[in-house]
C-alpha cells in the first residue's frame, strides 16, 4: 500500500489513535498538531496521498488550510475533514472549499480507515463515464467535468460533480442515501448519510439558476433528479 497520510489534529490522542489504525493497514502516517506545521509539512516534503484535517486548529484553522491546498500546487490532494460540531454550516463551508468528505467527532477509527481507502480508490481510478448528458437546461460533460446551467458554466467540486452525474444518469429514479454513498463515495453505510445530504444541499444551491431541472427529496427514501421541458 505505502500511501502517505498527513493527519492534522491538535489532540495528541486522536493523532495517536489514527496513526495506530492507519499504520495497521499499511499506510505511512505523518502528523501535524497545528495549521502552521501542516502547511510546513506540505511545503517541505513530497505531498501526501491524503490529508485528514481537523477544522478547529490553533492558529491557521482547517478552512484556511483547505483553501490554500486547493489554490496551490497540490490542488487535487484528497481531503477528509474532521469536525467536532454536528453543524451543517461547518460542513457545507468545508465541502465548498474542496474537502472530499467529512466525519464528525467522536468517530469510529475503523470508519476513518474505510473512508480513507474509499477516497484513495476513487481518486486514483479513471472515471469510466464519458457520455455527455442534458437534462432540461442543465448540460453535463464528464470528459471535461464541466456543467452548464442555461449555457452558463457552473463550478462544481469533484464530489458534487460525481453526485450530479450519478443522479443524472438515472433521471426520475429514486436513489437512497446508502446507494449514493456506495456509488459516489465507494464505501458502505456507516451511519453518517449526512454526507450525502450536505452535498445535495450545496448542489441545489449551485444549480439554482435552472428553471427546468431540480433534485427532489423523497422523505425517508432518498433523492432523484427530475426535469420539465
């Protein structure tokens, strides 16, 4: 395996716990206890394969680190965000800045390992989808990973695009949160389907300019994309 994971958290016990579980699975672990050290690790060493990033850090916080990573030379670095608050605002901001996923503390370390493996699988796997789609006034080009709403480009993050394309390939079909976790995030249900909900909320806002296409919620079931011509 030998992938390197940079774990950024100001709590020593959390870093030690993640190190133990990740190294047990064959990962190499590098640690940082604050934002400045994390940024220094990213500047001074070859980039890690994945960043586990706590939001609430002394000095430079996780949001700023995420922003700098996405704007820098390691812009495609996968990021798994840790948050101590079960607050959708925190998660939406973090995901909009480019985090690939989030986990709320306290967490099961086995879940962290499963999500790390899933994110790495998806980040290294070439996307098989090549067929451009049009649903109402929304155009989706998977080769260029571009989306246009009423001919206006809309910028989507990686997971937002994958989620939209997954729904768009099956219009009018209801997909459960568990199905979307499996198809978009590539991991089994661990009890935190809120990842899907947060991405859907962000995706709806970015597609708000569409007058013909919308993502519907079916309470207790899941989501589907619908269009009207």
